[in-house]
């Protein structure tokens, strides 16, 4: 079980975080960490899972509007 020190919002300070038992099959790569002091969980977003999640934001091409003459 890996531990690391991170800033905890609840504790308002740097605390030791440890990887909780993971049921999602992440194993050692589980992005979730639990504060060993308050038990609050944080998700480390720096992990990348395969393809990056692309938003559904559609960009509409800037269509120039023509004014009817
Ligand atoms: Zn996990
Ligand atoms: Zn905490």
C-alpha cells in the first residue's frame, strides 16, 4: 500500500494519504487516495486512463453571417 503526502482540505494541512482498498480493479494504479487522518478521499486527476476523455463540446464553425442586401 503506497502512501504519499498531500494537502487535505478537511484537515487544512498536509497529511498522509494512502490508497484505499479498490474495487474497481485499478490495483496499484488506483487514483483514489484516502486521508489517513480524516478519512476523506481525494481523486488524483493526474492519472490517465487510456484515451483521454473528450467532452461533447461541439465547436460550431464561425459562419459569417451575410446581411441581406
Ligand atoms: Zn480504484
Ligand atoms: Zn484529512
